[in-house]
C-alpha cells in the first residue's frame, strides 16, 4: 500500500480547486511525478489538512481538487522537549525522531557542556536545519500539527520554562526515580492542560549547577534505565514513555 504524500501550504485555500505551486508544487510534479487522479494531502502544519485529488499537472505545479477537509485539535497537555545542542548532525537526528514520535515543541538549548555552539550566522543556519528536519519528518509521519522549533534557549530561559510548566522533568543518569515508574504511578493523574517540559542534556551531561537550578524551579530528575543513551536518542525514548502514559498513543 502506497502512502498518500503530504505537502505543506499555509494558509490553506478555501476554494474547492487550487494550485499547488512553488517548491512544494515542483516537488509534487517533478520529483513525486504525481498524475491526474492520484491522491495527496495538503496541510498547513497547524492542524488543518485537505484530502485532495490531482486535477491537472504542469511542469512545476499542479491543480488539486479538494475531496475532504479535516482538522486535528491541539493536544492537551502539550509535550515540550528541551534538547541540548549536540555535535555533528545528532541534533538534527533528535529533531527528526522527536517529530516522528509526536512531540509538540522542540527547544534548542545551549547547555554549559554543549560542544556545539550556535553563534551568529552559523546559529541561524543550524536552527534552519532543525526546522527543515522537523518539516520533513512531519510529512513522513503524516502529522497535521507540526512541532514548533523554538529559538535558542539559555539555561535561565529553560529554568523559567520548567517553573511555568504543569510538570517539569529532567533526564539524568544518576536520578533515583525511573521515568517508567513515575509514569506508572501517575496513571490518571497527568495534568489535563498546560505543558509537560522534558529536558535532555548534552553529550557531557547536565552540569551540577544546572541540575540544581532546574530542581529549584520544580522539575523532577528521572532516569530511563540501566543504560546511558546518547543525547540524540534519550529524548526520543523518554518522549515515547510519556506519550504512551498520557494517552496520546491510544488512538
């Protein structure tokens, strides 16, 4: 079974027939080589999607006939992952996988022990790659609501975000409480609104002063298990536990 391809267009048109042009239209017509009568989905990334049929194809655009309109409501609570900057392409890998499992927001964090640094134009290009990774992964995962990729956050900003959260969690290998135990023990007791904020440290780990500050903000330190995961996979594993526990994977 071939998966219906997903394309991005914002805002979505209100007409029953519209033209998909620009980079998305070019990709649909020349890369995917869609033909008249084939199906495609077009989403604004903010929860709304159009189920369409190709009505006409030109060199780098195509006309779409709307068959159905759908809307995915905003989830509650939101799951926000604060992902420390990682060296190489591991940050982009983390963004890709976090998007696929279903997190709602990814916040890049310049931790004290982060090897990578986002300074000036280099930082802007790095964040743009995170945004692009999230967009491509959202299409692959057929998400109508795409995750927000936040601006680069300082430790003080992360601390404030944890303080305002309905529940704040920090992954740390020496934490006494396993995340799985916390999830099982809170059955039926998850916050119905607001945000669950999960902090994932860099390759060198979270500094003691960072961990202490997060604890003062009300965050709970948790560990995943007996093994130590890479920063690019730890957040994904933890997010999977949380999304299953709060019921987001039930449907």
